[in-house]
């Protein structure tokens, strides 16, 4: 994984997800070099940059202009311009126009999570994977229920990370916000 | 428990421990109205104030002058001056002079944890309780090993708390640093 | 707190909640000796027994006959028969008939959580407290949303506990299921 | 990552580490197709099988005969015989004889962790990585201190995972034992 400090960040845009969360999402996404990945609510571009290390193509969406700007900077910093298409706009409308894809990553959903999952699963190729990362109690349940309603079997993993800070008097464990990763495979 | 915001705090003094940690330490300390409690490394006075709600007497120590000042303010704010004796000084020397006590709380130990446990267990009355709260990897192991060497059977509880922040778009879970509570009962 | 092993348990009835969870719920419930406590979905009687150590009266409900039997055994074992009224039946119907009370503990809700909260808040005295313990993603959100709809400000605390198992080669940390405690105070 | 259920397991041999832990260890190990990986205390072969998906060669050690047998079965099941050398014996003696390698994974250490780290770092190539997974309070501290004594800067990550169990009444969060991953890069 790319170290956290290798990403350009902005105070007004969330992310990127920490290294350990990016790592787990990438493991579960099982991206291959033939895959097209869609990154919804790309934020600072953490998943975009990681996906582009492996995928054939990454399409990254955000409706927040500042997020598009930061993601653009990280795309350039990590030299993946050739692989990434960056689109500012509403996820629901954009996804509707896309060709079928292999992996859908949903980091941010601006309150439209059920609809994004619905349209995303429809556009996902057979055996395609969807991964939702959630920091809100409510989106976890929305994700699980929407996926179940679509006849899929979601995997739910809550990840709590603490990192050691090396100090003279010892190793202080610093907690992070717990993140829940909900994922499913299209049948 | 006393809400976190009811404690006077200082940037230069650690603590007080969060409400949930104070609650668990108080449960495990099983303080009664006959008990004398010693609070070593009292910091901002969180355990001192909680203990004084129940105990007959609390003796609170810190070698840091600022900690003594903040604890003093919290003692006054919570109106427990009658019950608390506040001593600025080195824990090892002070404990040696004390009468036997019922409960020993160790929040801060400035690198002397094994010796504080040794002398503390010696001064603890039969069936007295010792509780060590630890944020460092190293002090957890020191506490467990010192208690085992003294023939005691330590209980080790790691507590990870996340609290919900109510926002318009949902309930964001905010992580805290994990705390380990090591405790034992003198035979 | 009462040690876990001091409760009679049954394979077919959930609970009692572990010592640390009982401790946190009791701290947040702030029960006094004047209080009437209602324990909904009392399961094995963990919260019933703890509450009865302090409260004036505890009314414990479960619609599962086996739960009533185990709770009854734990009431006798802990010698709190005088304080506890045990009722087998549907929580919604029973609560409707009760006099106003000070604390409502909801451990089990059999799918009726929003309605139990609604009727419970209605019957709760002013400054009364409600506490819901949840092991399901869905009930956490139901609890938060129902309390918010009632104009209350829920506190959400997720608790993850690991306990050390002392072995010859060291202290193995054994994880527990995370529990979420949602609570609110009636205005 | 390979799903947990794709590993042959034995009641008498620990492991394999769960999917999420294997994923994080693999991310941090940054194995390339040129790398030689040494897996000390290979247990059921979880890290061996994952490493062999990418590395040039994996050398797996365990002093427990049953562990060697289970790992051997998993090597065959995952068809990586060509890449893996499996050695039953004492890690310290075996590592001493090995050519320099790129990655050292330490899952089990039978009480010799400081010595394994010492000899492992000596044999590790420049920019090589060492990763220790620990379930014991004590080995975490041993790993950190040994690495610091060697002038390295250990990263310490404690990982607590809960997985959702889909049930009719909702998604129950099931806790796992927390695992600590300590890692360092040889200068």
C-alpha cells in the first residue's frame, strides 16, 4: 500500500482512508489488470490511486468540486493519468451512462447510498464486486439492507485500528475511528 | 459517573480518564464507605473525585506540581476537600509512610510501575484491590508480570470505546485510544 | 459488579451481559434507592440483579418462558425477591399498564424496539433514563432514530472488550463481541 | 486474499490467521516477484500460501511436526509446491544457514522471539521487511524493544475485527481476538 503521507490532503475534503483500510478494501476488491473500477465519492482519491496500480481503468466520481481537485492532484502525483477518468457530477446520473464495470467502490454517497447500490449492482458485470466503506451507523444498515433486498449476501467487517506512537516512556496506542466495510459479489 | 465536561482540565496534565474508563475502574475497585483509597499519579484528579464519592478517605499523589494544582481545583469543584489528602511527591517514598489502605489506583507511574506495585501490594490490606490503567504497551506487561511475581492473579481488560457524534447525515463513530485495566485482589 | 460466574446461565437464553457491559449500563443508568427500574427482555436477569442492588423496585419482563425461569433462579440466588416483580408477557402491553418509572433498560426487544422506546419514553418520569444495549447493526440505528424522533439526544457508545487469558507462554487477548449502548435522558 | 475456508485446518495447530490479518500482513510485507520470503512458525501455512502467490520463493519453518503436515497439505491444495521449501526444525538454527532473504514473517516464535528477530534482521537484505504478528501482550513488547535495540523504527498496528453474522432479526457483530502486527524495514 501507499503510505498515508504520500497523499496530498485538504482540510475540506475527507480522506484518504488510512493505509490499513485501503489495504483491506483492495484485498476484498480482488482487482485484476483486466478490470474497470468505479470509485464513487472519491474524496481525496485514496481508492482511485490504489486501484489504478492494478486495474485497466478507473472512473472516479465526486460531486464536490474540491474533492475532484484533490483527487486530480493525487492522480498526477502518483502518475496514473493514463488510467483514470475523473468526473465531477452526481453519481446516480453518471453511473447510468457508464459501460458495465467490474468493481464499484463507494466511499461517499451523500445520502443516496441505496440508489447508488441499486444502480451500481445493475451496471456491475457478473461476478463483479461492490465495496462500501462506512463511518456512519446508518449507512452500514442501509448498505446491508439494500444488498439483501437485491438478493445478495453482504459481508460486513468492522475494523478498529490502533497505532503505536513510539515515545521515550513507551509505545502509546492511539485509537482510530472504526470503519465498516460492507461488500458483496454479484451473482 | 461524573460527565467528562464536569472536570477542569489542563493541556499540560493528562486526564481525566474518560467517563467509561472511570466507570469500569470504579466497578472493579469495589470501593465501600469504609475504604481508604490511594490514587497514584492522580493527574487531573478523575479517579480521586470518583473515589471520594464513596470512600472514607482518598490519598492522592503526583510528583508533577501542575497535576497537583489541577487535582486541587477538581477537589474543590466537586466539594470533596474533607475526604481527600493531596500530596505532591514521589509515590514510592510517600506510600512507604502511609497506613495500610484498601484500594490502590495507579494511573501514572513515571517509569516506576514495578516498584509502585511491589510497595503498594505490601501496604494493601488483605482483600485490598489494586488497579492499574495503562495506555502504553510496556506498562501492561510490567503490571501483569509484577503481579504474577507477587503470586497474584491479574485480570487484564482492554477497553476500546467509540462514541457516536450526531450529525445531520448520521451518527459518526469516533474512536478513542484503547485503555487496558489490570487489576488484582490481595489474598 | 457481580462476577459473570455468579449468574446461573442457560444455553437457550441469551445473557447475562458480561460484567463490563453491566458496569457501564449501571453507571449510565444512575440508579438511586428511590428509583423504579423496568428491565425489558430481561434474558438471564443480569441487569435485573444489578439494578436491584440499588433500586427501590425492579420490574422485569420477558416474553420467553425460559428467560423468566432463569431470571427467577438468579433473583433467588442473589436474594432480591423482595425488590423484583417478574412478568412473563409482551413488553408493549405490560409497559402500558405500569405506573411511571425512573429507568428503562432494554436488553431484548424481539423486533419491537421503536414501539418499546415510544411507550417507554411516554411512561418514563421526567429526567428518567432509557438505556438500550444492542448487538445488532439494525437495532443501533432504530434506537438512535426513534430517540431523535422523540426530540431526545441519544448518547451512543460502542464498547469492544478483550480479556487477557493468562497462559504459561504469556497473556493471550481474547476478543468479545462489540456491544453498543444507546442512552438518553427524558427532558 | 484466499478465503478462510479454503485452508485445511487442524485442531492442534494454530491458524491460519484470518483473511483480514493475512491481507494486512501481505500489504505491509510489499512482496515482489523477486523476493525470497521466510515464514517462521508457519503453523497452518496461511502466510506461506499467501506469500507464494507473489514471491519467487518461500521458506517455511516450524518445529511442530503437525504444523509441518498441515502446511504441507495447504501447499498441495493451493498448488505452490514449486515455490515453497518446508523445513521442520528450530528456527534459530535454520535461519543461520539460510541465504539472505527479503521478507521475514514471524507468526510463531516459541519463546525465542528476540533471538529470532536478531538473527532475522542480520540475515535480512537491505530494505528487507520483518513482520511479527502477536496475540500475546508480552510478545508485542518483546518485538518492539528488540527492533528498537537494533536501531530500527517499528510500526505497531493493533487490529480488532468484528464480522457481521446475517440473521433473520438482523446483523449480529461477532468479535475476534485483537491481533497486533509489528513491522520494520531494515535500513
